[in-house]
C-alpha cells in the first residue's frame, strides 16, 4: 500500500520503518525541517535500538522517504496515519492542537478516497472530531480508523514487528478490513471494536500498568517499615498466574512521554463526564511522592545536602532510550540544584536531551559513569542501564568521598554491595547497615 505517516517521532518513525519493511511504500512527514534533513541522510534523530539499520535498508530499497511536504504526501497516499504528539496541558488534559492541525491539513489536501488511521493516543470522541474537521475541508469520501499504538521506547522495533495485539476501532467494516490487512503479517491477535472503545483501550491499558507500578511502590514503602523485601514479595506475587510478574519492579516511579500524561488525561476524561477516578488520582499522587522521597532519603543517609556533591547515574526515563520526558531525573536534579548541591550526571545516551530542557551551573556533565562519582558524597542510580549493573563497584567506591549508594531501581545485590563497604540503600528492601 501507499502510506503516509504524519509525525515522525518515536511512534511515527518506527511505524514507518516497520510498514516499509513489510513491503509498503511509506512517506514520513514532519514539520521539523532539521529532523527530515537528518532522516533523508539516513540518520535517525532518536536513540532506538535496531532502527538505524532498518531505516537505511528500506530507504535504499526505495520504500521509505521523508518530507516536510504534507500536501503532496497526502495526495500520493491511499492510507494516512496520524502519529503526532498529544502532550499534557497544564490541567492534565491532552493537547489536541497537533492532531486537529494535522486533520485540517489532510482535509485541505484530499484528492480522492482515503483511510485515515489515528495512532496517537487521543481522548474518547477525538476520532469523531477528526472526521468532522476533515469533512469540513473536503467533499471527498474518507474513513477514520482508530489504531492506538502500544510500542515501548527502547524495544520499539521489536514491539512493532511482534505486537501483543492490534486494536482497530472503526464504524465501517470495509475500512476496518483494510486496516486489518495492513497489520495481518504482524499478529493474529487483532481485535476490531467500535471507535470509542478503541480509544478507551489505550488509556485503560496505560492507566492499569501505571497502577501496578504505584501499587508495588506502596508495598515497597510498607516493606521498608516492616522489614520485608519487596523483590521477594513481587517474585512471590508474580508466580500467581492471575497476577503475573511484569510491572512489579519497585523503584522511584514511572516517567516518560506516556504514563504520566495518559493517567492525567484519563482522570480529565472521567472528570468531563462527572466521574471522579479516585483510584487513578492516587496512582498519580503515589508516583509523585515516590520521586520526591529520593531527596528525603538522601538527607536521611548523608545529612544536609547543601553544598554536597551528588553523582547521578541515568537521566532517561528508562534504559535503551534517550527520552527524558517526565523522567524522575528531572524533578530530582532540579530539587538538588535548588538546594545548592553540585550534581555530577552521566547517562549513556540521554545527556543532550536532558541538557536541552534543563541546564544549570551546578550540573557537571560527565563523559562516563566513573568520572561522575569522583569526589561524590553519594551516588544515586535513577535509570537501570545495563552498564551500571556491570560497573566495578570497588573502583567506584574508591573514587567517592563517601561510599553511599542509593539504588533507585534495585539493580544491585544488597549483600554484594554491602560487602564492598558501601552504605547501600534501595527501594523496599531492608538495609544491611
Ligand atoms: P513525538 O513528540 O516523539 O513525535 C511527534 C512528531 O510529530 C514530532 O516530530 C512533531 O514535529 C510532529 N508533528 C506535530 N505536528 C505535526 C504536523 N502538523 N505535521 C507534521 N508533523 C507534525 O511523539 P511520540 O512519542 O512519537 O508520540 C506520538 C503519539 O503516540 C502520542 O499521542 C503518544 O501518546 C503516542 N504513543 C507514544 C508512545 C511512545 O512510547 N512514545 C507509545 C505509544 C503511543
């Protein structure tokens, strides 16, 4: 098929590469010229394992191209995918302006029947508004199909080729059948629903996963007080097939471009129909407290933070991505700097993105994990990059002013670190000191 994807970010770019690899002819559109220029030269503007190589193969084969010319890209396509951002607004509501602008541009460019697939995460009822906007601008026939995206940054290529399921929300069986056909090679688990249910499935899924994280974090907080070990507790819980083991890793909470914004948006969606989503509000509160606790804990471990030096390992909201949107590192580092702490930071790929959003004279940008720890009064691990787990902690301890480690992701074996004369603190596990 001839596809055009509007929005060449984490979702649009990976989907574009994936659909091209399946043999479709794909044009990826973005409004950012710099991004498109880079892509035209075969360079990817994000860090996503496996994507670069696949992009080059498909671009060289002539199945994948990049442009800022939305009008022509729409005219040349049978199927158009919207994958623009839907970031949070101040009140938590999803910002729909990028979506509506894209819909208007599609409407103005229409030159025949097209299917418009919405991959962006959008509040219930948005697909109908998109339909109305396109119909306002054009008299050509078209269908809008909701196909929410579930890929995870860091494993986005694998997730795109091997999704757990594809959800297709449509009010027209013919359009739904074409959408099913497009995804047929990827999985047999394709669920066709009405449009509103498809929109809701995406929010409900993210809200549920966020709930599991906040749940296990609260269990961790109680474990700390009663002397239990949350990793053992999660292991034991996960053996129950009704529960399962995923998303039960206690730590400093979730971040990223999806869970924080989608939980807040769902609270708003519920509020708009006079439903008070109490459970989800607590999930959000627990997550905020969990990252705030880091500062409080550091103070308990080393006393007043003012004038101290703290090393930070990890800025990305999770490993294998350069995405720092709503990462716990942001709140934690901003608070440390506010308290006159010298913060020595290191992340294998997310330093540039973090620095674009927040820089300060108290932040020292380090070129490797060891140099970040030199002269530090404490080390905080905020992202579980594999390289941190493999560090020689004896060397790390010898570089530090005080061998104090706060492991915000429970990466290290307690006994091992304790044996190296570290004061070691983690989340929901008894201290050995
Ligand atoms: P992103 O911010 O990385 O990318 C969005 C891109 O759209 C940007 O490059 C922007 O320049 C472009 N854009 C905006 N308006 C445009 C327009 N009118 N014309 C052309 N380009 C335009 O966003 P993302 O992380 O890829 O997320 C996209 C959507 O997918 C969001 O709704 C998000 O919630 C959802 N989603 C994201 C993930 C994820 O892991 N990132 C996973 C599942 C779903």
